C-alpha cells in the first residue's frame, strides 16, 4: 500500500487488515519525521476511519 500524498510512504502486510495497520503506522511515522525536519515542537494526530 502507498499513501500517494506522502512521497515514499509505503507499507505492506500478509493480509488486508495487516497492510492497513502497517500503512497507518507508516503515515504516522512519516508525519513525525516531516514535522521534526520542519522544526515543529508538537504534532497532533487524528485517527480516521477507512
């Protein structure tokens, strides 16, 4: 799976549910790194239903 809006944000899993859980984690990590590189001190995340 890939998040098209986040370059290089990809993941996979043995099942659909595992792949979704993994891409959610990958998106969170991608956003954390992006915020850190931008110098942001605090990041708020929301859980969205798919």
